[in-house]
């Protein structure tokens, strides 16, 4: 059998529209990620990488194929079942933070804490993310990097087995990007969280365990890194 694949994707296809507006975005994607791996999904805009992430995350339905997370098949699940799957297994981090503007940092994180039966400790998480002294601020009082840290804390408080990150450094400058990537690496090491990171930033591929290159809705290349560069040493972010 070999090592258990935590995420198994088989022949996933996804299209939008019909007739003249029909476009096939995913043309049969198959891959797997082991438990505790960080995996970067690279590709240019329109390659299908975000659609793939959304299909795995149950935010988008597939036309056909199979996605199994920890042995659970999500293809064909009804909306209510998909909502349970997202709540119980997943954390999401997006490019634009999606924080609730009239809630403090701590309250933004609590919104997700209440969804979990086994949340991580709030104070430990705030400490890990360097947000303890900012916990009573509102999003507008924070820098972009601090807002992204808050968004990461909100995703992590549920103690998700799988963290899905869509361009997590897309809106940040290079120094802040490095800080966020160091943070994701620490979380991966500390909590063993399996991570998928969609990005167009090629520097990130050196720090992860596995790399998928997506082009025109297909995986053009996939490989594992024998030696990884620590996030703190990444250049050209």
C-alpha cells in the first residue's frame, strides 16, 4: 500500500457554462498528498489552480472524478454534507483576509472556535502568531500582515486537518510574505497540518514537501523536494 495518502484526487473534471460559453477548467486532475505535507500548487492565472482548490474544499462542485480526504469521498455530497465536511476538516485562508470588520481580532477568531469540538487554545494560538497584543483591535487598525495573521488564526483555531490557502501572500509585500510563510511552516511543524498553498509565487516551491505545476487545467509536472529551503531563507518573494 505504501504511505497513506491523506488527500487523493482522481480524474477531476470541472467545466462552466454551456454551448458558446462552455469552458473546461479542469481536464482530469489526479494527484495525492500525504498527511502532514505542505504542497504548493503553481500555475499562471486561469490555469485552474484555484478551481482545483475550491473543488477539494467543497466550495465548488466537480463534474466528475473523485476527491477523498482522509478516506471520505466528497464527490456527490449534498450542500449540507459539504458544509459539515468544511466545518469538521478544513481551514481556509484567502488572499483578502475576509475578516468581519466590526469584530475584534479575538472575536473574529472566536467565530470559528465555536464551530469545533476540539479547538486549539486561543491564547496559545495568539501567542504563536504574534497577535496577543493586537487581540482587541479591529481589522482597520491592523496592517495587511497582521490581518493575514488574524485570518490564519481564525482558520487554525478549529484545528483543521487540512489547511487550504489561496494566494495567502498575494496582497503582501515581500518581507511580510516571508513572515507569513515562516508562520505557515511553524504551524505545519507544530501541529502536523496538511497544507495546500495555491500561489503564482515561484519562490514558495522551494520550502514545501511537494509541488504541483498546473497548466491549462492539467498537472504538467509534480515532484517532491528532497531538500527544502527554510521559509526564512527564501529569496525573491
